[in-house]
């Protein structure tokens, strides 16, 4: 499943995210803004995974902000929330949801998780043909959760970036630092992107699009 952004998709092994696989996301820091950006990044992926099936989100506290998720493409009528008391309960529910095979994606918020547990989730995702998304919260671990060993096919760090100035006063589309920390069969990478729109899609910032278009025009003139 691609991001529909060539700058990202061409750097991903296979041209996109594997659907029946485990992907791991964390904020770039413990700051609330980075944590929220990571949540919306996950919501956007889940929203695009399939429009015909529901998304299961398992967490310790049902504190999701529905309007924010909806703005990132994940509508309330597609979302099922389950509250778990411990990381172990969360992992058990996530694994069961993945093996069920009727969901478009399963999201689990966890703190500490071992390599063996991530291998189980990867196998469950493969068997159920369902995308698994682990949202790693700094507040649950007290340290960078992405440094721990994991069987995830991709691992991401998401943080806030300054928004592009608008020609008139107002609130612009958020911009994120999108870091692909690790991917199986490919290299790490880093981008600055505009945050998810109402379809869950990222986009290049306007100035990057302008530079890319100018480069394309120069290339065509030189070829002619």
C-alpha cells in the first residue's frame, strides 16, 4: 500500500507498506505535539488500508480525539476501540484481531514489548492478511521506544515541523518530520511532509512541489 507520494514510495522496499505485516510508529520525542503527530500518522495509514472494513484500536485509555482522527481520514463509523489494562492484554487483543482476518487494520498502543512478542504479531498479521500498527508511546516507557529490537517490517519516528507560512493569517496544514528508521530490505530515510488530509494522505510541502516541478521542466527542456 503506497503513500501516493513518489518521494516516499520510491524509497520503500516493494513501493509501499506491506498490508499483511507489522509496522511500528513512535513520536520523535515525548512532547505532546510529536505524540499527536504519530497518532495521526497511524490513523492515516489505517484509514487508507481499506474502506470496506473496520479498524480496531486497542489502548490503555480510550482518550482518542475523534474529530482529529476524522480529519486524518479515519471516520468514527469505521473505528472500534478496546480498552486494555496492561500491555499484555493489549498484545493479546491485537493478535486476536489480526488472526480474525476481517479487519482492515489493527492498532495497538504499547509501552515495553519484546522481540518475541513482535514476531508473534508479524506472524498473526501474515496469517490474517491484516495490517498491524504498533503505536509506541514515550510516556509508557520513559525512553525512546524505537531503539528496542523488533520484528516490525518498518519502523517510523514522527515529529512536528514548522508549517509553511500562509499568504493570509490562519492555521495552515501541519507539517511533520517523517523518519523511516528501519525497513526490511531497504534503507532508512527522512522527509518533511504535510500531515494527513481527510483521506489519510500525506503530501509534499508546497515549496518542495514547486522545486520538483521546476526540475521536471528543466529536464524536459534539456531533453528537447
